[in-house]
C-alpha cells in the first residue's frame, strides 16, 4: 500500500531518448504543486495522499463513498474544511495534470502567456489533432496540414518548450487516445480542454472537459473550482455478445437521459456486467457521456484495466493500483442520486440520430423509422474511428466484417473511411493486417486525427443542401457538424454497425437478420464480428512524435507576428463599471437548440482559433433567429437593416452593449471557450437562457459575462427581439441572490422578471474584474 511506483527501465530509456511514450503522471498529492521535474526518472505515483484525503472526508461525512466521490474528494485542496454538498457547494480541487488539443491550446497558451507566469505548475501537454483536414488520405493530408498550419504548430511547440509543456506533434493521434495510452491511470484527476476528455474514465480516472481559462488556473497552480457533482449510477448486468458492443451502452443511456439529463452529475458504471467490457470499450462509453451533459463518467478498477496498463508498458502502475484497489472501487452501500439498470445480455445494437445524439433507435428499427420520417435510406458514407471508437479491438471487429465481405467478393457500396486514434494504433493495425483488410473492402485510412468527426472533412460527393445519410462511429451528430451540410442526416453507432451498413449501402439492412448477395448470386449473412481486445504481440509505437520541454525554457522566445491572421496576443477585457447594465440591446433571440457549434462553428474556422478577432466573425452564425427562422440574419436595431450576427455585433460594440436570449441547454457540445470569448470580445454583457450546459456556463463566467437563467422559463416568451433590457441588482450581486431584468418594449410598456445565477463569491470577483484572467493578474501584484 505504501510502495511508490518508480519508472521501469523501459520508461527511463524512453525518457532518455525523448520519446516519452510511457509518461507517469505526477503524485496524487492534493496539496502538492507538482513541477515538471516530477517527470524525470524518479517520478512516482503516490496513492498515500489520495487515501489520506478519502479517510478524512469519509469520517466527516460518516457514510460510504461512491468511486467518483473518492477520486474527486481525494483531490480536495482542503479535505478537512471543504463544505461538501452534492449539487450545491463548489469544490476547490487540485487536478494532477492538464491536456490541451491544438485548437483550444492556442487560446489557453495565449492566456497563460498573458498571466505573466514563468512555467506551468502541473504536468501539461499539447496534442496536435484538430487542424488536419481529411481530403485524400493519411500521409498526404498530414503533410498538407503541416504546411498550412506551420505557424500555429511552431507557436504551440515553442510555447510548450518555454513554459514546460509537452508537445505531441501532428500525426501523433487524437488527444484522448494518447492520454489513455500514456497518461491515464486509476485514481488520477485530469482536466482537458476538450469535451470528450471523460474518455479516460475507461481507465478508472476522473477526467473532465473544461475551457482554456480553467486549464490556465490549474497550470498556474490555482485550485480549480467545480460544483460538487451528483452521481448517477448505471448498474450493468449480463454480458455483451454478438453484434452488441460497448458503444450500444452509451447509445442506450443517451436515449434514456437525453442531451441534458447528465448535467451536473458524474455517471458511475458498476455491477457484474462491467467485467464483460474491455478497457477501451469502457473508454468509449465514458467518452460519449459528454453527449448527455455529464461532468464525466467513470468505471471501477478491474482486471481489464490491469491488462491494458500492462500491455501499454505500465505494469508497475497496474500492480500498484491492484494493491490499492479499495480506493478505486465504490464502497459497499454507497448512495447514487439516480440509478439506471441495463442488462447487457438483452441490449440490442443501437443507432442514434439524425441531428442529435440522444435520438436512440435499435438497429432493427432504423430502416422503417427512416422511411416513415422521410430520411434518406441510402448510406453515402460510413466513417469509423475517432476518439470514441478507434481502439485495436474496434478496428479488429470492423476488419473481421471486411474479411467476410471480401471472402464473398463484396466491397462497400458506400464510401468508407477509417480514422486511427493514434500513431500506435495505426502502426499496429498496419502490422497486423487490419488496415489492409479495411482498405481492400473499399476504405480510405485517414490521418491519426479528429478529421470528419469535428468537421475537418473536405467532402465533395454531395452538394451543400443535398439530403443524404452518413453513418459514423463518432460521438456527436449535430446539424452540419461533420461536413458543413445542414441537409446531411448523420447517425452515430458502433464501428461494426457502420461497417455493415457501408457494405450493404442502406439503413434498411439489419445485420442480425438480413442477407447480403454476393456477385455470384449467393445469399449470405454476416457472422457477428470478433476482434482481439489487445494485440497478441506488443503494440507497435510507430514513429516518435513527442517533444519533451527542456529543463529550463526561460531563455526561449515565443513569436507572434502582429500581422498574423492565425494568432493574436490578447488584450484584457474591461472591468465592470460598478453600475447596473442599462438598456442592453437583444443581439439575437435564439430559437431551439444552440450548441457551441452554432455559437462558434468549427470546420474551416478552426484555423482562426488563435486569433480572437478573426474567429469572432463566426459568432452565432448557426443559431436560428426567432424573428424570421433564419440563420445569420438579424435586424440591426440602430439602422433597421438586416445583417449577419457578427456584423451587427461589431456595429453595436462601438455604440451599445447587448445580450443574447436563448433556450434550453444553451451551449451544449464542445468545450470550446471561443463561444464565450467571442460574445465578450464583440461587446456582449449577458446571456439569458432557460438553462445552460455546464462547461459553457463556466466559460462565460471566466470571461466576465453574466450567464443568467429565467426564474420562470415562460419568461423567455416575454422578450421581443427589439426590446431593451436592463440587468439590475449588480451593486449587491451575491451568491444565491437573484438579479432582476427590466424589459422595455418598443411600444413603451415594460415588465420586470427575475433571473437566477450560479455565481459563487470567487466567480463574482471574476465578473467585477472583467475576467478570471484579470483577477488572477491582480492577485499577483
């Protein structure tokens, strides 16, 4: 129990060569400010502090703890004094490490540079996975990305070297797969600037998606705040078999909880069915938990995790986790706020969509449902891979179906793409023949990157506006997300179902019951897919793609060209004036779903993620204006003319301040903080909605905006697009005390409504200072 895990000889060699493939996270010490020196060969994992903190909290609460509570409360900054009430109090936490993908890392590192600090206080890494566009194939697309994004990659690499942040080069793989292979271990707490960071829960971690400003706090050594989460228990019984896969578990849960049913909660899987799921399968389930609004998801430590750690070169960590298993499983008799039970033996393959990831259908029903709703039946493209489903097991099961089709002389009727999750996965499936089978059946192996999953797809087989169907093993399928075509009907499902539907070419095909026809006329059924959980031989690490920061980067320089259209140093936002916000214009009253994709689109806009002024030209261009049911067409109330949302916002910026009015679960989806930075940059002061998604609400607070909710959701209907709104009560702004909005209508009448907020005292200081970063800098003086 007290033994410390030191790096293996293999890990020391990796360190000496700079490959860093077997990083071990720094100590699980809730109070330690861990420096990057902890990465050197004397690094160790220390469960002692985790155990100590858990013991303190358990005695205080005098009750059994869930696994989520053990890991979260085990990372409290003050376990003896912290007030702990699920769903109410804010916890001050000390995460072990930070991970950033390249699109969000740009703004995070720009903010860290603005902080004036010399070096990150916790182990941190940057992962280049978002800026590689799928166009031709892996090698060509990667080379093109390196050329097009050279300025950004150079900035991230040099900033990482100067401030002590590890840098995973383009081609290394998707951030979440790299974390699972190298950094995750049972009991760690990690935050990442991507909403699918919860992927690490498949290895018994608490991994939480955050905005870049939260990452800056942790990198600065400041305790990170999180509202004490509720815990939803999902009890699994039975055993997965046949066509049913781990993906079907989360597809089913999404159908039960919907896109906001997990908000403010950690989803904790438990029960005897857990042992029938591989470690990477558990990661798949946790990854897509982001789509139900969950803070994160987690599985208890078991032999599947132990085997995965051993196979990825972390046998000593596996042994130490095994010795401390009591810390890494829920206590008997612990309490869940809600319990869902799923019998894996009865679970059927599912497919969710279109246009939302919680519209769940059994695969056996999707053909008839599609016909009834007028959805296109022909599958134009099948896409497997992504951070959700790109494991060795996933690729093996898809390849087993490809081999069956090839043996009968069949190839895919639909286009078919394959996205390996990491360089290690790519190299291993090439070595073991899976990649060849997937190519032979008609697939194109893309770069080790996010690609079409986030809209980085130069799709040319259909015209924009043309109705069509695609099926993917991705996690998210909002309107126009994958290919910028709002008429694309995107469905998410498992890699094996994607492969089967790509071979058949239609949604009407049910692989459990239906037959395919070989070129010779023979009818045959696909045998349920099979695939090894892990390679029989060791993983092939492939090319070395990691850059470790030097011991001292203080003498290094980070260049940002003032004429650049990709990067821009940040100017601080203005402080609160000390007065109520009077006569704010309504920029747009949003109708219906408004995700972060609607607020700050990805795809071609990713190239501006490091330039706040340029990327602000996509502000809310996907949101539906309730006044005319149009997108990116709003009335400029100062001129009377209609224009694009960013154009009107820029005009207002120099004349009046403004608010956005929105509907339920505003800001669901990605963790991108640009959706909060842009409205602040263009003169926004408040966002008033029926309810918020967790990450977006925090991001708005961090940038000095007021995220407010209607005390009575029906008050949404009282606001008209041409109203003026005054937010009053700010001089006595306090936690738990509602604010008021005075709505002045154009006909001269007015009415007052109540607005709720979730600000605590620290967050109110952010608002008063103009942003969390302004407050941090003020405290340094």
